[in-house]
C-alpha cells in the first residue's frame, strides 16, 4: 500500500513540470517550422500565401454534381443503383 502512495505522490509532484516541458518543446518546434518556412520564400507575400494554403482546409470534392460534406463521405452503392 505504501508503494502505491509513493507512486501517486511522485506522479502528482512530477506531472506539472513534465507537461510544461512538453509544451515548451512543442512551442519551439512550431517556431522552428515557421522560421524555416520563412527562409524558403523570398518575400513576405509568397510566405503569407503559403501559410494561407496550409491553414485553410481543402474544399470538399465535387462528385456527380453534388458537394460532399467532407473528404470522408463515400456515396453508398445503393444510391447509385
């Protein structure tokens, strides 16, 4: 029983610093990606167009004259028959 109590206390004590560490690493990773993207483009306008292309989700595919709700919509075979 005492070992479980020690494990729970250790988990509670060390969880917040570990979570903060992973958040900081994720922020740094995102920042590095942004800076390398900026280096790839000559001017700010092409960079902004590139960012807009990345952040905007693609339009759903038109199929047989009707717009799909999402990329994952697959028409039923019964509808086509």
